[in-house]
């Protein structure tokens, strides 16, 4: 509990300094406390570039500064023990031979406090040796002095010891040891240390005569001339930004890689005039700060802790990252988008040719067809101009009869022919009938034209029904899981968002089991493809668009972007590379090279084409399934026609059989003339005709075109012209009666 309060006090102190914009701090305490303080500095993220710490004790190398070593902050201090000194090296060898149990700390280098204690004993020994040479016996009893007296009476031997100490001049573990007349140590030197990536480094020394002397140039500074420095460019393996070539083993260094960011790095280096080396980030992450340790990982960590000079990758510009590193102007704009597995194209229905018009329209057309036919029938019946007379001879009798061609069936046939854009043998004669026909023609013209205009689109376009169309659709359902990259800006966006929709999505993602977060984008894409539509992956729109263009072409982007942001080139805080890189990005954008690079790696090298994997010819070509319903109707119509023909055949055969049996009721048959003998013979054949005989006769007529064995052809006029037979009417009056009359 005490340590927690102490740590909280340290954090509170540094947060107070932060509010005052104080970034230069002197730590005047021992190394044990320095370690505790530095741990809290790391916790609150004050160990990055822009912060400066001076450790004021004389044992800079005594503490463990490895945790803050890669933070990027400038940490300096002093070291009084020079471990390169031969005397110190010899002492270390002796120190290592001691038993740790008897001499605690013997397994490590001597601390500066121990070295000062050792030198103090050494000085006392030299002082007593000096007194011994002067034959001063401090063991004999002497005046003990009186400190309370006024003035104070000193110890008589103390004066001698003080004089002896001022005469000491020896070499100790802390360097030259001697004192001035006031008893202060003089002529000593203290090394100036600075914490670098490879550990503490001596950069100079201080003494009373020369004061501050810098003996070693600092390790590469961002302010040095770029042309003389190979810049370390950290990046990440992420298609199409950075990829290994297929035969990468045959190449070395930067030649092993290809991609958008590889080309961009080459252009940036050309404009800035520096050499560079691509370095893949070790943990494969973009960069996020651990919530517990407050340590940055990924490419951001590489920059923060001084392991790289610039990051050229799909690194999103965010507020939390901008606090610890610098970004250039965005070289690509994007937003968070939704990736789902591409749904199967909906197969056209059997009657998909009906789709151009709605169901309600088809029903209205049917009712309109029936209504027009009925109206045409009624108009034709009531209009006197639709009736006309026909004269015809029935034997020796000339008959006149009024007829009307527009019965109910002919009216239906006329309306159907007009709707199908076909001709008809009959047409209205009356003005009222022609008005009905004209209105119906106009109606069918508009309907058929509209239908034809939409038919091509409905038959050639196979629509995909997506279960998810937006982030709202994702949030209001639980059947389809959704997640993000485990370490990146997309996850941070949802975690920090105050919008109710995104906060709801974050609550779901955080508590979902199994975890919906993935370690890499490739893992997320594989999960989308294998989940059978039960997982949606949230990622940057540019990556979503790229993957959509890669085989097997089974993913797609749905909905709009959830936010708007950009990719930038990152540099450490205060780096002079920032301005040069920024100007290079602006110049490349003005030249249109950034757009050319995107087209090159997204679309020119795409594998799915504009149609998502299918060629345009395949997309526009009709398949049998598109028009199967038309063939079904054709086959059904033909079958119905055959069935109706069979019914007519049977019905007519039965009627013929009944007509032929009427002769049984005749009392006399008296052929009137020799010219009717042929007719009588013909009639005689069917005199006792049964239903089966009539069917056989009709079958012979249908197949051979003749009625019987004599091969006589039965034409439509044959019954009237030939089938006249003598018939004994009521009262025995002979008369000629045709077979038609018998029916």
C-alpha cells in the first residue's frame, strides 16, 4: 500500500509538470529511487522524444535504465567511477572472485557509493600512515576537547588528523583524490554519460579546469546531413503495400521487396536525397500503446524508441500517435469499411421474364384484357353497324342470315392478338368498336414498350442479395460476428468513439466469445472467407478494395466508410526528416504519381476485373435459366393444344356416331335417281356407325386425308355438296336431306 501511494505521488508530480509544459527534469536522488521514478515515467508515457532527464547522482551506470533506453527521451547523467581505468579493472577482477554470500553485490560491478567508501578508507589509511611517519602518536591520551565551550575547544589529535588528511594525494577508484586547504576535494574528473540505444555512452567529462568537455560526437542525430546517412525505414509486410517478391531469395536488401510503399519509399528517397534500408517491423504490428505497461509496439514503437528513422507503411494518422511521433501530409485518403463474403448471385426464377413489371401490373393487365373483351362484345352486340347479312344456298333454297363476327370468343381472340402485337382476321366495323380497339392498341403499345425496355436489364443482371448493407445492419443483429485488427487504429477508433452506434459495436466486439479480433489482416480475410457469411471484418477501405480485386474474388465491400482519415509517413518527434518528407509527398501528389501508384497496385494488377471475376461477355449473356419460363409456357401451351385437340376429336367422333344412327328411325329409303347412288353408298357406310367406327374414320381422315377405303377426300364443303341422300320424311314424303341437315 505504501508503494502504491509513492507511485501515485510520482505520477501526480509528473502530470503536474506536464500541465506546466515542463519537459526538462533533474532527478537528484539515488539510483534505487531513479528506477522507481522511471517506471512511473514510462507508465504515463513521458519517456518519449521531447523529454529530457538529468540524473544528478554520480552513478549513472549503477541503475537499470533498459526500460527507458528505447523510449526516445534524452537521459543524461554523471559517472565518477571510470570502469575503463586500469585500477578499477583490477579491482573488478578481485571483486568478482569474492563470495557473494559473504560480500553482497560481488556478482555485479561496484556501485559508486561503495567506491567512495573504499576511497574514504584508503584516504584515512594514507592519513594515518602520514601521521606515523611524522611520529605523531594519536594513541596516547590527550585533551578530548569541549564542544560546548565558548569558543569550542577542539580535540588535540583531531587537528593533527585534519592536517594529515589535507596532505593525502592518492589514486582511488573514483580517480585522483586530494584536498585543498579548506578540506574540499580538488583535481578530480567526472564523466558525462548519455543513454543511447546500445546503453550508456560516455560523451565527455567535467573538471575544475576544463569544465565541460565533449570528447565524442553524439550517435547519429536527425539534424545531420541526410546524404551521408543510411536511413532506416521501418515498414510492415502487407499487400499491396510491401510484399516479398516470388524469387526474393535471389535478391538482397531493398530489392527483395515490391509494392506501393516500396515504390513510394524509392520516390521519397529520390526527392530527399538520402540512402535508405527497408526493415520489416519485428512484431508485425502497426503500433499501439499497451494499456498496462504504456509501452508502444509495432512501427510506432520503432520510431519512439529510436530503432528506425522513418516509417513508410499504411500507418493511419491518429491523435494518440501524433502525440509521440510526427506525420507527413497524407499520401492516401481512406476510411473504415466493412468486408463480408460475397453472397451467391441469386438465380433467376423460372418466370423471371415477368419481373420487369410488378405483380400488381400483371393482374391489372389480365383484368383489363377481360374487361376490354367483354366491352367489345357488348358494343358489337348493341351497335347496328356491327351486324351484316350473308346469303348462301342450302340445296335449292337461297337463305339470308344476319351475322355478328364479335362473339365472346372472337372478342377475346381479337384482344389477345392486339396485346401480342399480332394480326387478326376480323376487325370492328362500328365506330364504337373501333374506339374500343384503338384505346386497347394504345394501352398495349405503352405496356409492351415499357416491358421491353426493362426486360434486358432484368434478364442480364444477376442481383446479389447482401444480408448487411451498413454498420447499422451489423449493430442491430447478432447472427453475423464482426471484428477488427487486434492492434491498430481501427480498434482504437471504436474504443474511443463516443457515437452511440460505434460504442454499441465496441461493446459487442469486446465481449464476444470467441474473440472477434485478429492478429493480422490476412487472418481476418481468411476468417471472412471461411465463415460462410457469418463474420464481417472491419478494416481500411483501401485494403478492402484491394482484396476485393484478388482471387478467389469472394469478398466485397458493403456500405460507405465509417470515418475519414489518411495514411501518413511517420518520423520521430523533432526529426528534421519530417519537413523533407512532407515536401516530397506534396510534390508527388501534385505530379499525380500517388494516383498512378494506386492504380498500378490496385487495379492494373487486379485479378477479378471490373465485374468481380466474370468477364463482361458472361455478365451480359443470357442463360437458359433466364428464359426457362418462356419455354415452359411454350411446352405447356403445346401440351394444352394437344389435349384440347384430343377432346375435340373424341367429342366430334361421338357426335358423328349419333348423327349416323338417325337413319334407323327412317321408315323408307327410296333412292330418287341414279346420280345419288354414289351418295347413298357413302351414307350406307356409316348407317350403323358406332363411336369406335367414327373415331377410326376420323383417324384415317387425320392421317391419310380420306374417310374410308374409297379414298374420298373430306373437304369442308363435302358435307353440303356430296352428302345429300334420299330421306322419307313424315307422312312418307320423299326428300333430299344432306348429312349436315341431319346434324
